């Protein structure tokens, strides 16, 4: 549906890449990984497991909803990426908007909004630098046009402003947003693998959180070992199969529904596997 300007877009990207010395390119390869949606899902899952349950669940819901929005927009605009001759890393899929720039804006924006470390100007300044570096890395690596990353930042900021206002830090409201956007992504993408994956994640997480009244604290050594040594690796393996092996969309839907439900249920499973005698629970209501 959308095609980039083959002259202006490429010239701007070439100028950006020309300004970056070759020895810095590996640094940008590392930086670009800081915008991977999976990274934020992992960070928010850890916060849910060991930090603030409501905050972590709300962040997970927004991250899922944000990824659903990215999937829907990329499919809708159907824009090709820069030519393979300028790609520094292997890449596929659509170009507009940049998923990494959007994800970084949403992810670091949530962290700046949620965390209580330092002053709020400092948190937002650090988040801003992180999202700009991730956006720049996508142009330096030749996998996006400048307009893609600018649009990604704008979309991410608009999404954050809207969902923070709508949900008011209520995880249940956040999961409603995730389900709605997951359904949109599934339909717009034509029931694609990515659409099925994100809808499955939204459905699984929403169902698990809906039926959770209280979650035990993972304080005991055996429970922590069970969570980090058994439950987390199993969830990671399920996510890997669903994402990387390009299974049938229906299978991907089920795998990610189970994976994200498992993330929400992981503390309960870990405490039971660890057989800790003392269990302090946290009320989620």
C-alpha cells in the first residue's frame, strides 16, 4: 500500500550511514537489540515475578498491545524495506513503521513511567536517549528509512499516551486493550503467523490474569530455583518454537497463549514445584 521515496529516502539513509565510522557499526548492532519486543516482555515478566505484581502485569499488557499495534500497522502499510545492498544484518518483513523504534518507545516509556528510581526528568531523559539510539541503529544498519523510525517513535508515544489515560494502571483494563489490538492485528494481517502469535499471547495472558485472585511470593530458594531453572526455560522454549520455527498459525496461537498464561501463573507453579512451606500471597484485586 505504501512505497518509500526511492531517491530522497535512500539519500538520507546513505548520509546517516556515511557519517558513522565502520568501527561503530558493531556497537549499533548491539544497540538495536535493545529495541526487541521480547526484551521488554522478559523485563516486565521479571518485574511481575519478583517486583510489583500489578505494575508488572499492567506493563505486560501494554507491551502485548503495543506489539499488536505494530503488527497491524506494518501489514496495513505493506512498505518494502531499503534495498538488500545496504542491509548490514539479515532482515525480512515490512518497513513502516519501524517495529524496533516503536517497541523501544513503548518499552522505555513504560519503564520511565513505572519505576521510582531517581527523578522523573532523569528517567524520561534516559528513556528518550535509549529510544533515539535504537531508532538511529535501524537506519545505520540499513534496515529502515528515516521516515520509518520517526513514525515508530510518534506511534509509540501516541500509544503510550492513549493507553495510560485509558487504563489508569489497571492491569485488567490493559488486557482489554491487548485483546482488542490483538484481534485487529489478527484480522488486518489476514490471520498470519504474527497475527496469530500476538492474539494468542493476549488471550492467554488475559485469561490467566482474570482467574488469578492472589499470587504467592517467590521468596524461598527452592521456589526461585523452580521458577528460574524450570518454569522460565520451559516458557522460553515454547516461545522459541512458536516464533522461530514458523509453525502453523493455529499452533502459534496455542503456543503463545500457553506461554503468556504461564508467565502469569509462573509464581504459583514455582511455589508448588519448590514445595515451600511458607507461602505469602499477594492480593491482585
